[in-house]
C-alpha cells in the first residue's frame, strides 16, 4: 500500500509538473504578457476544510477535504470530487489545473476546479458516507453554486453522492431545488443521458478526425487498448462498430492479444464473469508493457498516468495515440513521440467528451428541458470535432506537437477572455 501511495503521489505531482511545463511552453509561444502568466499559472483558491463525522460506532472522526479553483475567467469552476485515502491538496490542484485547460480546449464556458476528501470509502458504511458527503458539501457550500463552481463525480464518488450534495445545499436555500449545482446526477434529478459513454465517444470522434488528417481509414485499422473500464471498454465498442480490428486489450491484471482480432462484447462478458480480461480464450497473454509496444495503428492508453515514458517511447509502434487516460505520457516521452512522427491526441482534448456532456447536463438543468440521447451525442460530435480542428490548426500553423498545440489553444482562449475582462478594481 505504501509503495502504491508513493507512486501514485509522484504520478499526480508529475501531472502538475507536466501541466505547468506545457503551460509555460504555450505562454512562451503565444508571447503571453508576464502579468497573465503569473495569474494563470496558479489556481485562484485552495480551500482546506477539516470537519467531524459521526461514525456508526458512535465515535466522531475528523476528515480533511479540499476544493481548488482556477481563476474563473471563462465561467464557473467545473471538476469532480474524489474520495481516496491518498488524496492531497497538491493532487487536487494538479487535477484542477488540467480541468482548466481541458474546459478551455473544448470551448466550454467553465474554468477548472477539483475537490476531494481524504478518506477510505471502501471501509465506510453508506450511512457514514452520506454524513461525510453532506458535511463536506456544507463546508464547501460558500464557494459552490451553479454560477460559481459545479462539482461532479470522480474516483469513488458517483451519482449517489451528487444527489446528496444537491439535497444538502438545497436545504441551505430554503429547499430551493438547484440541480445545476452539480453534474453527474441521477437522471431523475436532472442528470443527462449519454454521460456514461461520453468520454469514449469524444475520444472516438477525435480519432476519426486524426485519421482523416493522416489519410488513414478506421475500417480495418488495428487498435490496442490499455485499460478496460468506462473509457476503454466504450472506446472498444465504438471503434469496433466502425470497422476497426481490436488486437489487444488489458486491465490491471494483464493483457490479451490476438492478431486476428478480439470481439469487445465477448471480452466484456468474460471480464464481467471473471473480473479480468486475462484468460480470455483464443488470445495470447501479454503484459501491459508489451501492449504499449505492439505493432498497431491506434494505441489508446485508457488506464493510468505515466504509462508512456522515455524508456518505452522509442519502442512504440502505433501511428496514432488517443489518450483517454489523464496524463498517460510523460513530457520526455511526448518529445520522443513527436520526433518519431507519432500522432498524439493529447488527454486534455481526447478525453474532454466527459466534461462536455457535463456541460450539456448543466445547460439542460438551467432551463429544465432535457434532451434525448441522440441530441446529446450529435452535439458532442460537433463540440469534439470543432475542438480537434482548433488544435490541429494550431499544430499546423505553429509547427508544434499536438499537446503544445492543445495548451496553446486553451491558454490563448483564457488569456483573450482575461484581457477582455480587464482587472478589478
Ligand atoms: P475505470 O476505473 O472505469 O477503469 C480503469 C481501467 O484501468 C480498469 O479496467 C482497470 O483494470 C484498468 N487498470 C488499472 N490499473 C491498470 C494498470 N496498471 N494497467 C492497465 N490497466 C489498468 O476508469 P475510467 O473511468 O475508465 O478512467 C480511465 C482513465 O480515463 C483515467 O485516467 C481517468 O482519469 C480518465 N478519464 C475518465 C473519464 C470518464 O468519464 N470516465 C473522463 C476523463 C478522463
């Protein structure tokens, strides 16, 4: 546990370092004025709350929670809340900063935010989790609101916790129901259709655009997917339905490979039954490391951060990398992949489909009129395709790698809005 914790922390901090590095690169290329660099490099607010929760055994335990908000230049803050024993203020800050650039790249009227509570939800009862969630919501309530900062689910939180947050804060406002306060809610309380598939679908639309740009076809293209959870499994579905051949899939226990193709539905059914993809009949066992170095057209890291680094980047054989995971590539690996002409769809673009549909949920909540799934998917396609094109234009115009281009797109958008707003007082 200690080693995992340490590795995880390093990963999160590396993510912050990488986000800062690419912000600095973008700022340099955009010749951003010093005052804006100072303003945008750091979050506006880092809130720490300590609060008591009565446990089932009658004892009171204190918990530490966080909410970090970037400067709300483009609009209210947006970002998830995670419950994890290793959550720290630095981790939450790293994730808030990434959200800031992700919202800007996707063209959403939001700035970045993130929250967390250091706790072990696996060892807590539903009653304890409800009391913790309600008290944490009350603690951060002064800086939360449909026009201020809109939380969402993240690691070990779900629509259940979002419903408790809406209920708690509504109680603080004489019972006024405020569904636009959080996203990722149950459908009956103002959640949006299409959220579950949104991240993978957004990545799929980006993949289609990337292939078009590279004069490649998805039909018959070979795909390797690391991670077979929400993002990875729906991505597998979308690419297979479009005619691609999935040759490798993995999860935390290892990977499977078949050069003739794997049927995502059969692998999913096998994983549901056994808890892992490993052991799937008619496929060879491979390691997660081997999967990343396979001969294939598209590689989709969809699990963890720091998977592609300076040691394996020279051995990657994919032509396109679609980063569904957050931070799967270190900045050293990024430079190597760019040098080797491997086309990377960076995380802040490739996985922005999730927050885009969260934006749709917020819009629907504001006017209390809800869209069918087709409308959600159609609009997601428009948003993702346009975002991809903006980044590609920046990439071609400035002859920079796609990640720098994505940061330049995001930073220039926020900087332009900041200049237009001017300075108070
Ligand atoms: P998930 O928990 O549903 O699935 C994660 C998958 O990764 C599981 O199959 C797990 O077995 C696998 N995995 C864990 N450790 C692994 C390892 N060492 N090697 C290979 N596979 C491993 O999570 P998810 O929601 O699919 O998220 C995956 C990634 O996508 C994360 O980086 C997340 O931050 C990012 N992301 C997800 C969303 C979303 O809406 N789900 C949005 C944006 C970004």
